C-alpha cells in the first residue's frame, strides 16, 4: 500500500454555518440564506426571496444579512450586474466573494431557475466548494476603467483610419500602397490638401516629408485618381472624429499617469531617499517605480506597463507563486490526467485586456537579442509562432512576479550570446 499524501485545504475551502448567495440580474436579485435551524438540531434553514437591484434595497438586504451573522456572501459574476451588490454589501461589513459562472452551474439534469440557482450557490458556499475570483482594490479598479476605455477608444480610432483608407480606395487614391501609415505627417498633409481642393498629383506628392520624399514617382502614380467633393466632405468628417479620439486618448493617458502616481505602492525611492509622486523614475534611483520596473522588461513599453499594472494590481501576495499568476492570465495549459495518460488541454480565454497587452509585449520581445528573444526563436522552430508567443508571454509574467516580489532587484539585459557562449540573457541583480 502506498503512503497516503496529505493535501492542504486552501483558505476558501472551509465549511461555514451561516452563508448567503445572490443570483444577480439586471433589475433584481434572488437571495438565499442557509443558517442552522433554531428548533431542529443538525438541520439547515433555507430562505429564498427576491430583492430589487437598487441602492436602498441592497443596503436594507446588507443590514438584514449582517443581523443574521452571515459569514460569507457569494455573487456570480454576471455581466456588470454584480457590482452594486458587491460594493454595497461590502460597505455593510459582509465578506463578499465573486465567483465565476462556470463554477456555479447547476447539476445537469435539474431545472434551471433563479430560485434553484441561488440555493445551489448557497450550498456550494457553505461547503467551501467555490473558488473566489480575483477582485483588485478600489484604486486599481478605477485605474483599470481608464486603461480599458483608452484601449477601446484606440480601437475606435483605428477603425476610423481604416474607413479613411476605404474612402481613398473608392476615390482611386492608392496612398496606402506607398505610405505605411496614411495618418502620419506626410499622409495628413496630403489628405488636408485633397480636402482643401488640390487635385494635382505632382503638388500632392511634393508634400511628402522625411523618407517619403524618395518615393516621389510612386506617390504621383498613387495620388492620381477621382477624388471629388463628396469624398472631401466625408474625409473631413472622418478626420474630425479621428482627431477628437486622439485628444480623448491623450487626456486618458495623462489621467492614468496621475492615478498611478497617486498610489503609494507604485512609487519608487530616489537615490537621495526621497519618495512621492515622480520618485524612482531616474535610472540611478534606489528603488524604481512600478512602471519603471515594468518598462525595463524587454517588449514592455510604458503604456503596456500601465495596462498590466491595472489588470494584475500591485499586491503579488494574492498569487502565491508565479504559476498562479500565469494560470490566472490563462497562459498555462490545463493538465488532464487519467490513469497512465497525461495530456495538456487548452489554456482558455482569460482576461482579453491582459492577454492582449502580453501578446504585444511578447511580439516585441521576440525581436530583441535577449533571453526572451532567444526563447521565442528556440520554441518557434518546433512549436510554431502562436505557441512560442504564448511561452514568451508566460516568461514575461514570471519576470513581473519576481520583480514585484523583490523591489530592490534591477534588471540587466545583456546582448544575445555568441554560439560559443550561452550564458547571456536576462539577469536579475540586487541593487
């Protein structure tokens, strides 16, 4: 007989006596409480009722649950409808946990109603069978709202640029075949001249700047078309929308910088020991700021560092290991083991904002002469580009976890080693 192995329970896997669950919806929430029965020892008393999803009704519910001595309240992460319940119930002093809808699905074969769903959630809660989702503190949630809106507006601006390119194609103007970015300085000058009434390809091509000047002959051919008045009117509207979005994106970026500077944990320490907003930004700082430390990692730009910080927060203690952080980002494949067979499953969807930022960072790091670039080039030969990028993204997350745990670590990025010397890469040194 093999020696039994003891498995430690996690913090959330505790049996509770007094629990509640709320099956949230847009206008209402179905509430279930399970407490010990007063007159029948060993029995449970279950009550179910409906409450309105308004501030006063939720506050009244919170006072009632607190009076019952409820130890934990479970909310299913249904759209954004859980937010008022979570915020107001926490304000009443209750321990609220948010769980994924995947973990609270009813038993197959049983009817699916709001009443049965909240009862099932309450039963799972009292037995400690639900794993709470990661909910960052309020200051990080506020920062995340700004970074996500900036990304959404950036995508809208890209759509307007594509509409402008489509409009030029309709006017037989092939500017995008010569200019890499039609919204650059040269492209904007030519678009402005077209809207202003200029139609001579020679004059339009002469507006090119920088390296575009050597493409004069190709520009003349590309700018020969049938750009008429209705094209000019539509282009003026689209450019106005594009510029308005650019102003809003710049305003959001400035606001994001202010919010990060206002978080004490994100600040650094200057060489002289000074702390506060803006401290830790210089290369000789005793402790670099959170954004500066992330910016040192190959592939991560400043705006990418802002997104990563907003999505995973600053408190790495919620992730016991780097593997936990990678698992939350869905950058680790599921392990499926049955008998002698052991295979890996899909990574899953995960947080699209975090995975998008890590995807950009890994694509940029893959082009560098660093450990991350070498890792990409080594894996891409046998696993393909997509799997190699996922592997690099996971490595970036591991580096982030290590650097957030050890604030005094500095990163030294060494050049790619020669074939005879393989000791180069990313090195962490104590400051």
